[in-house]
C-alpha cells in the first residue's frame, strides 16, 4: 500500500480589502489609518510617507502635528512581484488661538 500526499500551494497576488480614508484632524490630535489585504502568502502591510517607511501592520496610529500633513501610502506585498497599494491624505489643522483683546 502506497500513500502519496501532496501539498498544493496556490500563489495569489495581494489585493486590498480595506483602504485608508482621507482625514482632517486638529494638531495634537490622534489619527488612525487602516489597511487590510489578502493574498497567498499573506501580504505584509507597510506605510509610506514622502518615500520613507513610517509603520508596519494593518493599523497606523499616531499623535499629529502640522508636519504630519501629506499623503500616506499603504503597500501590501507578499513577494510575488506584485504590490497592491492605496493612499489617503492627512490634513493637520493648527489650533486657533483666542483673539481676545483686553
């Protein structure tokens, strides 16, 4: 009696199932971007701003200052020479000072 077992591995390029949304927040507030992807092997999420990696994983969360305004990219990569990506704009608005005169 011979038993043959074979493992079938189907490669699937990354596909985004949740993309980040544009946000407007006040300076010193907290912002959260979310991005999810499927694929086989499971993709890894990298967050990019201005060409620099700023985080890893499905969720990017940070306290904001005016220098954080800009475009944030979610990149999903699983090594299959195909990357899925999406972007969102963060607009950080300065807190207004009271303009009372005494």
